[in-house]
C-alpha cells in the first residue's frame, strides 16, 4: 500500500529516538522523547490551498525537523508514518 498526500501535506517517517544520553545512561522506552527529526517519504503537489498558492519546498529523502505534536499518525503495512502540513515543518537538516 502507498500513501499519496494531497495539497500541501507531507508524509514523514520518524528517525529512531536516542536510546542513550550523551553521558551513557540507557533510557527506557517510556523515558524517551518523541523524535522531532524525520525523513520525508512523500510530498503532495502543493497548488492553491485556502486561497494561497503553495510551493512545496521539501522533497522525498530530506531530513526535517517538525513541530513536536504536529500532524496525524497513521500505520501502513506495519510502519508508522506522520502526515503533516508543510507549514508544520520547521527546518530541513543538511
């Protein structure tokens, strides 16, 4: 199954959360923060959204930083994805 976003939506897949702190302490799953860095899996076409022309600035494969609780979580073929608006993406990580 494939997810194809519409309008200014972007499908992202979270990068694995850190399991250790910088000092070497191993974190349990409940103590780990939700990762904000994700990889772009699919990008919508943009176009006219709410009366404004939207040009998509991200592309598949980009690593991005998103708002902490942005988007809608979906599970497809056992993989968890998050669908966000392009405006919920704060930066592209280079």
